[in-house]
C-alpha cells in the first residue's frame, strides 16, 4: 500500500521506528484516508509510473488471478480491465468495503494472507502490490501464495524497496546523503505520516531486508524469474525533489514462478 511517500515530502524524512504494530488494525483505521489518497488522480507513483512498470512483469490473463492485500482495489480494477479474472482479498474489512463499493465486477473478500481461503494449485497468477510490507506474517503469506499457484503459475510482488524503508535522505537536495536508521538487517515496524496535496496519510509497515523476502520465496518453492529495482521514473522537472530518488531505488518488483 505505501507508495512514494518519501519522494515528495515538503521537508526531510520523518522516520519513526517503534514497537510492535497491529498492521491490520492500523490499515483498517486508515481505510477512508487511504482511499482518498489512492484515488486522487496523479497523486502518487502508481498513477505516474508504478502501474506501468509493474504491469510489464505480468503474464497474460489466465483462468484465475488472485490479488492478495488488495486495499481499496485500484490494482484489481485495472487487472479486470485488462481481461484478468480477479478475486481480491484483504485482511481489513474497511478496505474490502471500499473495494466493493468501487466495483461490482469482481469478488472481494475479507481474508488473512497467511491463511488464504483458496484451494491448492488453482491460481494462474497471484499478485501482491505494495502489500507484503504491511502483512504481519509475511513468510506465511508467501507460503500460502506458493500453495495456491498452479505449476507454471506466477507470483508478482511489489514492495517498498528495503533500502527505502531502512532510512531516509537528510534533506531535499538532489545530492543529499541517505542515512540508514538503525540496522538494515533487522526487521522492525515503522510509521510515516505524510502530508501532500492537501491530504495526510499515515503508513504503518514493517521493514525487512531483501533476504527475508527471498528466503520466504525459497521456502514457498518459488523460483525468481525477474527482478526490478525501481527509481523515480518521471521527469525531475515535475518536482525537483524527486531527483534524490534517481540515485536509489524506491521500489522492488519481483516475478517468480511455481515450477
């Protein structure tokens, strides 16, 4: 769910590591705010470049595409428009209500990613777009994704790049130093409250190193086919503050397959 929250702030990074967070509850409470944020045209990276770069990884539509952590449903709606037969899931009841209200063309259910209500080996494609960093039990969610994929089926994921969630730039200058806050290698929850374009959104997530995600894929029996480290992909003239994010990746996109 978090997008380019660090790319266009009005000041230096406000990075707030803290103690345990109930991520489901945090996102449930933010459902209406996130819906306004996510649906504002051109407001975040999904509209400006994230969607295009991610969808380039996707295989053609099959019989069943599962969207795990669908949020308010914008990715699922775009998949439906491209011909995918989508079932969308989210752990937050409030998020599911937003997704259902926005479209009657796809089934949307409340479900825990770590215990998917889906039969073994029935999905051609599973996606998790900007959701795994917001899942309490990420390894179990990835194992479940591996379970429901058909042989030859694909899993496409997008997350906040772990270098991004590990710290922040000291200021908004194009050559500003990037500083790791604490340990990159240790998982920890963090909270960012962002104000932009008249909207305020609090993002609650967990930083995990790349190894944690790749180990989960390995345990789930999935083989990585493609990896993209995605920087800002819009002209710096749109906002000079984006220039910092040409030096470091904002997002990590991965396509994996079930052998």
